[in-house]
C-alpha cells in the first residue's frame, strides 16, 4: 500500500500564480487534512474533510481552498500565491476513530517568489 | 482544548533510555495522548497512543499517571536514527472532535555517538 501520496514534491511559484496540491490515500480513511509547517514550528491545520463532498476550515484557512470530490483524494488550491505561503505542506488521513492516529504524506515544499 | 507543554530540546547518547515528558494540565475525560515522530523532510509518523497507565509497543512505551496531567514517552536504547522531533498531542480519538488539535513545536531529540 502506498499510504498517503502527495504531488508534487517541490514547486516554485511566482506571486499571483495559482496551483493545486493533490493528496491521495488508499487506506479508505474517512478523514483527510491539510497542514502547513514553517521552519522551526509545528504543524498548523489549514482545512480538513470528514467525508466525500465535505470540507471545513482549520486554524489557518485564508488564501486556500479545498475540495474532496472522491473519498481518496483531497485537493488544496492556492488561487493567488503570496510569499507568506512559502511552506511545507503535509496531507494526512485517518479513520473517524482510530487508535493509530493520523497517517501523513511526505510533504510538498512550496516556494513563492 | 488541552494545551501541551514539552521541552524544546533534549540530548542523549546511543544506547541510553530517553524519557520525554509532556504536561497537559487541563486534559479532558475523553482525551487520549498521542505521540508522533518527525524526521527532517518527512511527515510526522505515529508512535504510540494511550489513555491511562502504561502502553507499550515495539517502538516505545507511554507512561500516564493516574491524574493524567502529564505523560512520558520512553524510548529504550536510542540510536542515532532516533534523532528527530517528537510531538505530544492531546485530544479525543474521534477525529470529528479533534480538528483544532494542535501540533506544537515539539521536542527536538539529538542522539550523539
């Protein structure tokens, strides 16, 4: 099993450009999450989804949009990238009630210049 | 929301046992304690989860006193490959109630030869 797969792994954007980060999981998890991690800091929740067709805001949602059209996929969009969105983005997934916590992807390193 | 406090950094030597303590004074009745490990350029990885007393798996042990206001992650006989950041999280195991769960800065463990 691949677990949680994030694409792309690296990306450089110019200010004002848009892009979509893709997260795919093959564990049949109900819940999916997008986090960002800045240097020396912990992870901050951007958006999450409790099931197909549903999304909700996390701690730092501004400047991002998400969609979950299929249970296995969770997309994170940046409509107009800003330098403040330079970060490493992690996707995670979990069952609704899991004794094994979240499963994380390997991350997408995004630089906005 | 139960806030957690853990040391910013710790040093150890190969072969030693390492204990990382996390304080969570306002833990709620339904909250579990979960620890994650994160290596550079990777997403966090679930280590262990517990509710009370002691939990042990092939990687670590988790000690939780009766009042549950703190917990201790114990790593037996660490090696250089255990150098990582360790996060303590407190929240309900049901993901629906956990969406504001915070990853703090974690504890940066450095294992020396």
